């Protein structure tokens, strides 16, 4: 193993037996031997990579690609069928929320038990317990049984223990989304601190922005193999594009299999199951919502920094005065952009027969992420004529240079302090 490396993974393979109808008792196993049919599924197919000391690396990929399996083998919970894994130094892991906690023991007792699993002596735990308690912010609940804890409280305690064992390697699997915003921020600040102190970090997460904030490198695993690795900004863009292509292919397959016309396909959020919702008397009816832009790619992929426009087509049964409201929401509901034709122009629109209302966004200040659009047409008394939730979705991706941020309108002011002459 090279001196500069903390982790070396060489040609690792792993497969699992998937039983179709396996007996659960000894009696069933003896009487129904033929039930024990299974198939072997290869999860990892010759994975090879190295991670330097002090480096932070993210593992990404769709569900079932082998990310978590790889992390469990790094912690030695599992072992590879072939190949080798070498990890140098003390390993601390957050693989499963509350793993190693006994539900009937108090939080304080579980701190000692969990820290001992990581290899700390009683004396070392005594020395660190105040830091663990302070970080977890669980002083008022520390002597209660952990079965009374919420999932967020579990996460606080587990994370507080894991980052206070002076580990050389920290492994994290999909738990940083638990807890309130304040504690999440605290966790990220702590991760940056321990990374600065030389700890190697490996994170498995579907929240790509988390990996971008912490990691210098991303490894994309696809069908048990490494598809790409490199700077998070570049790899994430390729991964998002690939996943959107897969989604569109599934949509096309659904259309062909069920003989459904394109405009009759269920409107859903990317990766979601919630169908579009419609309400209102529909005397004016939304007939279509589209997004366009110079940088727009197939699958409604929009490069950050670039302008775009959303057009709303409508049909009217009679002449009605009203307004159009377009809301742009991020899929995690962290952003809400509300745009109203009447507020912006102080004029009502006269809807008659058919027409279009086009919203032009000249300055795209949306951060990288997935967004969906909902559209409402209201009359002059604010009664809903038509409301279409989840009318379309689009994704903002880094630009060709990998930049994820957008320029804001700004200017600089330079003030010089005046010094009195003697």
C-alpha cells in the first residue's frame, strides 16, 4: 500500500444470493428443500480506486448500483468475493442510523458502548464525552432510553460520537439529510474542520450538493462498475444528464407499451409519483406549459447562468379579465419563486379564444437542482379559473466550465479612510 494512500481498492467483486421462496424454519427447510431456489446477482464487478490521506470523496449512482455495499466493505461489515481492500488507520462510520445503539440503554450509556466499538478505551471516552454531549445538543435527553428518541435525535447522537473518536477515515452513508437545518449546517462545518485536520472522508449520497460542498472528487458507480470519476462539478453534470436520458427512455417505453399519446402521459415530478393536480371552473383552460431557452437541452436541462422562458397556452370559452401566476419551486421545497402578471404590470389580461402568455427570465439566478412549475389563471376577483400543479419540470445543471453559481447584478464601492495631517 502506498504511503500517501488511506484506502486502496483493487478489482473488488461482490455478489449476493437472492432467494425466491426460502424456508424460514428448520422444519420448512427439511420438508421443502426445493423451495430454496435462488439466483446470484453481481453487485460489484471489479471496482478499483485509491483515496489519498485527507481526501474527501463522494460515491454516487442510482439505487442498487453498489455504493452502500462498497462502503460496508470498507468498514469490514462485509467482505469481497474477490479482490482486495486496504484501509490505513482507525475507521469511524455512519452506515446506518443508530446502528450499534441499544434501545433500552440511555443515550449516555450508548455513547460509551458505541465509542468502544470504534476502538476507544474507557479513559479516552471519559476525556471526550463532554465534547460529544455538547455537539449533540442532547443534554436534556441524555439519560432517557434511546427508544424514546426521534430519528433526528438518533442522528445527532450517532454523528456526535462518530466525529469525536479521532478517526483517520470517516465513512458516511446517506444520513446527513436527517435533522434540522441548524444541525445540518453544524455537521458540515465539523466535517470541513476534521477534513482540514487530515481525516479521509468517504460519503455516499444522492444529495449531490452535499458532495460538491465537501468533496474534491466524485466516483460514479453504474451497474457495479466505475463509469466516471473526477471533479464533482463535471461528474455530477454527466450523471444528471444520464439519469434524465434514462427517465425519458422509460417514458417512451411506457408510451409504446400502453399505446398512450405523448400529451396523455402522466405528468410527474422527476423520480416522483405525484401526478399533476388540476382544479378550477376552467372557463379559461391551460392547454400547455413549455420551457425554452438557447442553452436548453433534451430532457429540459438548462445550463446555469443562461436565460430561459416559460410559455403558458390557454383556451377561453368567453372573454374574461384576469391574470396568470407562475410559481417555480425546487423539488426539496427550499425555494419558491412567485411571478404574477398583474403585480408586475398592474394590468389585467383579457382572455378570449386561444392565446399564449410568455414569461421571459433574463437573469437566471436559479441554483443547480431540479425544479417544477405550477401555473394558475385567476380572474379579477382572484377566483381560480384553472390551476395546474406540476405542469412541467426542468433541471438546472452546471455550465460547460463546471460553474454552479450565477452572477448577481452588483457593483463595488471603495471607501478610503481619511487621515488627519499633523
